[in-house]
C-alpha cells in the first residue's frame, strides 16, 4: 500500500488540488451564492451547457461544440504542419550548412521576436478572415519553435562522433542523416510540442478577432452575449484538446526516439 501511494503520490496531490478548486467553485456559486451567475456560473450549469453543445445544440453561437472543434482543429493542424514542414528543415539546414546559415539566419533572427498575433492585421488584409489567414497566423506561431529546436539539436551533435564517422569515410550527408539528425530528435520533438502549443494559442487568439466559427469564436460570442458558461466550456475544451495533442506527441517521442526520454524531463 505504501509503495502504491509513493508511486502515485503526485497524481493524488494533483487530483486533490483539482477537487479543492471544484469544491470552492461549488461553494461560492451554489452554496453561499457569493458570486453572481452572470459573472461565474456554477459547475452544474457549465456541465449542462457542455452536454447541450456536445449533443448538437447551436444556441447562441450558431454551431455545435463538435463543429467548433472541427473548425479549430482544421486550422490548427494545417498551420502546424506547414510550420513543421518548413521549420524543421530550415533549422537543420542553418545548423549544418554555414553558407546557408549566413543567408537565412539574419532574416530568421529578424522575424523570430515578432509575436504571431502581430501578424493578424496583415493576414486579414492579405487573405481576409477565412481559412487561409488563420493558417498563416498559426504558421508563424509554429515555425519559430520548430526551427529553433531543430537548429539547437543539430548544433548539440558531438564533434567526437562526427570526427569518428569522418575517419571511417562517412560523407557529409551520411553524417547528417545517420548521426546529427538522430542525435537531435529529442530536441526536435520538444520543438514540435512547443510548436503545437503555440499553434493552439495563436489559433484561438486569431479566432477571437477574425473568424465565423471555431472555439475562439464561440468564446467571443459568449462574451458578447453575456454567457460565461459558454466561455468556460470553450476554455475547458481548448485545454483538454491541447493536453491530448501534447500527450500524442509525447507518446510518439517515447515510441520512436531512441531511449524514449523526453528532453524536458532530463
């Protein structure tokens, strides 16, 4: 019993802290009525709204929860994949080829500090408020993390390993694909997880400003109509989906990266 407790101690503490928050929430809304339901609805009301939206309810934002989730995922994954497809090779190329680094890195260093949300006005101006503009915003959010972590991972390749490979006659391409990239995989996967989180945040922010569907749009409509229950349902849905996507990448990292240990757990 003691061994079981020690193994799950932190999980139990996390569960207990969650239960405490829920109890306080119930106490101030349903028991003491210290907070107006127009400011903070009770957990029961939030659950009722969640079930209603999940079962296909379209009031008050014109779409069901599943429709909003599908809309947000379509944009988030589109922008994320575009950012990864460009960012990972870009980071590897800059770290591995000095000439390419001299060409690409100054421009990347200029774009890197610009928040993804700062691109919203230009994306709307260039592409409107449809799918393409939101994908563009998410792309800028994800490409930075993917590039930086790929670059750092390649840079961390041991010079000794490269020297040994060169001694045995390995070509530059062989050293890149057989030594540098496998060595960098933990950091590359960490970059993918960071890029996914950044994509989700940027998407929701973009939907608050320029969208006609999606979880961010649902939250915005809840704010405009004075429906905090809709806002909280949207926020919790965003959190759960973000957590699930992160766990999927963790699983893939543990399964396919040698050693299976996460970089941020070291």
